[in-house]
C-alpha cells in the first residue's frame, strides 16, 4: 500500500510541536520555582514573627 504524498503525519509539525513543548516545560518550571520561592518566603516570615512574639507564662 502506497502512502499519499499529502499524508505527512507528524513529520510536518515536529519542529513546531517541539518548540511548544519546550515552552510549556519552561513555563511549568518557572511557575514551580516561583511557587517554591513564595512558600519559603512565607515560612521564613512566619518563623520570624513567631520568634518575635513573647512566650505565654
């Protein structure tokens, strides 16, 4: 059975798909790192606030 010359399958879109995949992975990593930084910042601030409060007697 012969393939039609118009039936490129995924070959015609591989460069565009790879570029979009890289962009999606980079975006996901950026969002994840920002979330981690936010969690660490909030944790440090809450520890500082709790250490500044006097202990109940």
